[in-house]
C-alpha cells in the first residue's frame, strides 16, 4: 500500500496531466464533429 501512495505522490502531476488530456479530447470530439457535419445538398438547389 505504501508503494501505491508513494507512486501517486511522485507522479501526481503526470496523472493530472493525463486526466486533463483525456477530458479535453472527450469534450472537443463532439464539438468538432458537429462543426464538420455537412448534410447532403437537395437536388432542387443544384438546378
């Protein structure tokens, strides 16, 4: 148990950075999907 606590104390900023990167990518993915979604153009507009 002491090894786990020591590991978390020594690598707390790395764990925090990895968690922040995970949250950031999960938050940005749906937003960029909605921005790049382009529905099909109706044929009436192409005439």
